[in-house]
């Protein structure tokens, strides 16, 4: 693993590897995602306990919620790796993860809201700890992007972003715990617990395949943004050389 | 390590906060002004006031921390004092913590001391005054610590005010939840212990982050 | 003080790279270079304020740092500023004597926000007198000083080097002092 990391930490090797990884991840991800959608929309029976046909949205919503957490974890790990070892590629990864993470948290909130309208009868519920946790993640991603955008040089953006992402990551468990406490005091008995009984296998398989598909799509998006970032750095360097700066 | 640099950084920061904000007049005016608007915005029925009042004071405290801290590290960066502090052998994290404490004592502590008065104005039952003071004290301190991290990170950003708010507000959430519960339930409930724990957590984590951010700002 | 293979990058632009720098006792080194050449950046790397993107700096003993923004707080008076840093450094220098040498007796108790640029610069230079430190790192120290102030600072710097101290200063060619060595970026 250590060897693989050091191989990929080289931007040229990374460009070579990702050139094939990106299209493969996009195609495989699309196939798996399409299969899970097909299963979700036409094959699996509706679960009346989860609000009837609306529960088919689960196959998009639940994987997106898992991926939000995963993306923030990825941002924090990449930031940590950059902060300790100064692998340039780790910063490129952190920078690429943020917009994908923000988009995914927004998607998760939107699909959750639609589902909430059908099951709880309201678009938005401040008392639901999962909504609140994802909302906080959304703001953490936004803040990270805003901070990077506000700083002048790439070096200072990388350092400040890494500090912020690590501070956010150590706070996430505390935030999660506090909104759980908050929700436990406010949640009325009429609210339906979205987990319900343990998920039947007929739902579980499309769900896991869908998660895998979306995960591959997300990785492909992150890798694409990383490639774009490396190309733009190379272009900047060329430009600087033309201008006679170095 | 000698204590003089830390003591001096506290004195310098208190004098800076004091002279920059007309002493205690500014924070007291800020909290009182916010409190004055509440009945007009939300109605003056006693039960409404006692429900809403503490929440408004929490918001005032959060805003006070953000508004105060915006200038703290930015001023240090622009007048060159940050250069001098970063070169001191005393850890910059400790200096940053001291400065944050100094600004909290000028801009956050007045709310704690004025809580009994606001309690009267908002028809808050007298037995909750003491828990409320403790909650505003600990909560305000935590706000200033996380706000200090956000302010240190955006020290080099020209108009950092909005950015500081965006960075700090998600980190304020646990304190707000535990603090709000403490005002309601008093010391008996576990909410107070959680508030205390989150304050200690901030005391441990925020100073090194501020130190790292200030080193970056000075770079 | 020595710098080995120092490098600095701003954005994507390389300011300098593979730069070796040695400062010996009694030396007064003038940093020269066009605007934007990296004089301030090199000084800040020597001072330990900026992390070099490449290379390292070896320091022996502490140094004084005078930058173009003087390090004064708006509410501080010259007396308070000097007293503050004297206490931080545990120095026992007589503040009144230092103020006399700086010719700041009269505005000693005026807040810095009301002082002229030259008076602010004198106050900052006063830190050099609070504590004996072998190395002085000065960024355009003659800026904003009047003729009398420039002559005084020139003597102060020459005396420091004569006593075995060392100075690195970013200087214009017009500065009223003859460096031992010039270092052009």
C-alpha cells in the first residue's frame, strides 16, 4: 500500500493511471447505478411502511448519505496526509473532493426532503438528527471551498484548507452527538423512523449495488477534477516561465 | 518557559480591545440593544419572552464573538505585531489563546454579568439565573475559541467577516445545543456536563489550530 | 547565520532557488534587487517567519526584526510599546534613556495612531536598543526617517557591526551607509 501511494503521489504517474481509471470508473459506475435504478423503479415491491412508492427514492438517497460522510472523511484524510507529508497530490485531492462533497450533501438534502414530505408530511424537519448532520457537513464543505477561494496563493490555500478540514473532522463526532441529543428531546412519537424494521434482502442488494455504482461515479468525478487541477497547475507554470518569472 | 510574554500578551490584547471598543460601553450596548429589539420583533407576552429571550441572548453572544474577532488577528497581521509574536519562543498557540481569552473577557463576559438583569426583563424564572450565567460563560468562551480559529484562518483575507461566520457557525452548534439545554434544565441535567466537556475540548483543540493558522498568516 | 539552498515560490512564480547565504560576525550585508525580486521574502525566511520552499536556515542566537510595518499597535504610545517588549523579553533597559536616544521624549505618551511615519519608525527601531542580539534583520530601515534620523541609524548600525554584531538589511542604493558586502537578488 505504501508503495502504491508513493507511486501515485507522482503527478505524472497519477495522470497516466487516471487516464484509464476515469473512463472505466464512469462506465462501470453508470452500469451499476442504472441497474440499481432499474431494480428500484420497476422490480422491487413498494414497502407500505416506508410510504409506498416514494421509498424507491431510497436507492438514491441512502447511498448519497453514506457518500457524504465518506467524502468528508476523504477530505480530512487527504488534508492530514498533505499537512504531515506535504504530498502535493493529497492537496490536489482535497481540493477536488470539496465541490463534489458539497454537491452530494445538497443532493442528499434534496432527496431526503422529498422523501420527508411523503413520509412525515413536511419538506424539512429541524428535529431529525440525520438531516441536521448532513446540513452541517454541507456548511463544512462550503466553508472549506470559500476559505480556499479567498486566499491568494495556492500554498496558503492548501495550508489553511488542511487546518480547517482537520478541525472540522474532529468536530464532526461532537456535532453528530449534540444533534442526536437535541433530536431525542424533540422527536414526537408520530414521526416514523426511517430505518423501520431491518431491510429485506430484496432491497439490500440493489441498495448496495447502487452504492457501489454511485461510489464509482463519485471517484471518477474526483479524479477528473484532480486531473483538471494538475493540468491547470502545469499551465500556470508554463505561463510563469513565458512571463520570465522563473 | 517564562510567564511574562503570556501575561504581556493578555495585557496588550485587553488594552487593544478596551481602547478599540470604548471600554465596556460597546459590548454592554450591543447586548442591551439586541435585547431591546426582541419584544418588538417577537411580541411582548411574558410566556413568549421567557421562551425566546435566552435564545436571543445566545444569538447576540455568537454575533459578538464573530464581530469582535474579525479584527483581532487581522490587525496583528497588518500592524506587524504578529511577526514579533510569531518569533517569540513562547508558543504562538498560547499567545493566541491568551488573546482570545482577553477579547472574551471584554466582549463576552459582560453578558454573563448582565444575565440577572436580562432575566428580569425577559420574565425568566429566577432559579434559572445561575445556570444561565454558567452556560453563557462557558458557551461564550467556546464561541470565542472556535471563532478565533476561523478568524486566524481568514486573517489575511481582506473582508473576512462573512468568511469567519461561515467557517465558525457550524462549529458553534454543539455549544448552542448543550448551552440552550443547560439554561432550561439547570445543573442537574447532563446537558451542563456536555457543555463543560465541549468547552474543555475547544480549549484543547482550538489553540494549536489558531497557532498553525497564525504561522501561516505570517508566512 | 547561514542559509543553504533556499528557494521561494510565490503562486507559480519562482522568486529564487538554490540560494546560499552566509552571514559572519561584524558583517553588514545589503540586499539589493529590483522591486519584487524577493528581498523581503529572503529576510522573512532568515527571520524564520516564512518557511523556505526549499533549503534550510541555521541560526545562532536570537535576532531583531524590523519590517516595513513597524509592529506598533494603534493604541500604544512609544513608551508603552517599548515597555511592552522590554517586559516580554525580560530586558532591564531604561525606557527613558532609549526614548531620549530616539529623540522621542516629547511624543513619548502620544498614541501611535497620531504619530508621523518617521516617529513610528523610530519607535520600532527602539526595539534594537532594548536587548543586545547578535543579528539584526532590517527591511528598508531608512524609510520615513529624516536626515538626522538616517545619520543616527547609520551610526547605530556601524557601531553594532564594530562590536561584532551582524546585519542583513534590504537597502536602496541611496541609503547613507556603506555595506561590507552586497548581495543582489
